[in-house]
C-alpha cells in the first residue's frame, strides 16, 4: 500500500472518529485538555498502520488503543505524583530548580518507558530485585521459576538498562 493510500485511510479514520474519541476520553478523565492530548496520542500511535482500511469496528479499535494510552498516562501521572511527594519531603535548601525537575521527570519517563519495553516477567523480576531487594533465589521461588531463568531475565533487563544509558549520553 502506498504512503498516499495509508494517509487517506488515516485521514478518513481521524475525521470520522476524532470528536467521538475526544468526548469519550473527556468523560473518562473529566478534563477536556488532557482528553485532547490523549486523543492526539491515540491517533499518533496508529499513524502509519497499514491495516486501517480493513477495520470493521473502528471505534472498538480506537477504544482499545486509547485505553492503552490512558493506562500509560495514569502510570506517568502516578510516577510524577510520587516524585513530587518525595520532593516535597526534602528540606527547603535542597529543593531543585524547575529546570532540574523537568530533567528528572523526563529521565523518569524514559526509565519507565524502558521498563515497559521489557517482557512482563522480565520487568517483574527486575523490579523485585531492584525495588524489593530480593535475591535471585527468592524471586525464582516467588514467581515459580528456576534461578537460571531469573538470571537470564536479569541479564536481559540490565542489557536494556545499558542501552537506555547509551541513549541518555
């Protein structure tokens, strides 16, 4: 399919369902501004897909994609709230500038995205080790897996961390 045809299918889908999706998200969020942003994020996520012309239930498809975008948005919001709560506990002289805060929030979002790129079990094992301080044997017992599998998962997670660090540099 040519780029022009893909663009036409995307444009048709956008024109026909943008307002509906934005209203749906506004009801979910109770906030028209965030709903507008997440509507754009939803359409951005499907931009370039070559199966848009074959959608039989475009609203069901858009709802599914929007729910994923919404979950990511809620996770980012929770991460930002936790960061701001931790920041509020710092003594006043060590408070950081708005520029430093933006850099830290961007870094946290990048770390969160990196973790989301891991398979679910790998992410779970990695977080159990890093946040809960569990050893490989404890993680293996908790997840009902072998220690060798947990070591493989941890290697995969650490390699992903190294790749992410190269992107930061």
